[in-house]
C-alpha cells in the first residue's frame, strides 16, 4: 500500500479525494486509468502516486485516516472500555460521513466493484484487529482469549449497521443511537471489560421459618447495606 499523507487527505466536498471518488463512480473503476484519474483531479501522475499511492488507495483514504486517528485514541485513552470504544467508533463515523455526498458515492462504487469489496473486507479486519488488541489489553484477569475477539467483531458489526442505516435512509439519529448501542454491547460482557452492569452479589440471610415477609425483607436489606 502506497504512502499516505493522512493529515491532508480526509474528505472535504472539493478535495482531490472527493473529486476522484466522483470521477470513478461516473466513469467506472476498472475503465479509469491512473493517468486519467490524476488528470481529472488536476495532478500529475507522479504527484498522485506520492499523495495517494494508487487509485484503489484514493477510494479508501478516509479509512486510512480514520484508522490512524482510532489507533491514537485507543492508545491514549484513560476512560472506561465502553467510553473509549464508543468515542473511537463515533469518531470513525464522523470521518467517514463528513462529506455525505462522497460517502454515498463511495458506497455505490464499492457495491459495483468486486475488487474494491475485497479491499473493504481487509479494512474491516483492520478495524477488528485494532479493537481486539485494545480490548485484550484492558480486559480483566481471567477473561478468555475469545472475549476480545468476539467483542471487537461485534463493535464493528454494530457500527456498520448504523452506517448502513445512515446511507440507506438518511437516518440522522443512527449515530446518536450508536453510542447507546455500543455502551450496552460492552455492558453485556461485564465484568470482563468493565461494562456498565455491576457484578452479581450472592446474599445469605437467615431467619426463622415462621418469619413474616416483612422480617425476611428486613434481614435481606441488612445484608445489602
């Protein structure tokens, strides 16, 4: 994969990347040469290669930027696992949808180009591995190895479902709901990853066989204090 200047390639409506995605969508990915794509966005072929690497790389430049940002956020966070995962995933969503027109054109291009769908699958695995490594690092002692793998895959699946809702229905609430969905997801794996659910407690209380219901409740309440 070619070198990527991540500081300048995230999509704006008039960015070279947005122009490239639009050109590829309109003219066809396999029908477009790198030279014609470079001409369309006003770059020489050599400048295009230095900045993006290839016509495949220019399609996924937002993902490369999002992955870079996500890794920095996961490395630096001192928040809970659920907050860290939610914030990181929402930032990925923001990067990928900051230019809605280009985001939808890219989605259309991926659906129509098998080669790009294969690259998209590789990108998905990169997100999963990044989340898995973070979760394995913060997992409580005794967490099974498959725990971080399962949660990482689930996080990516939940995010992708929200992204599809946004793409298909223009659901502006999709990413608002995503934070709640991810928090609930991590909570379902408590206490491995410090989810919102508290640890279970076993309460032992003794009382006479003939004790009234109020007496039983009173003894249980005492043990819970």
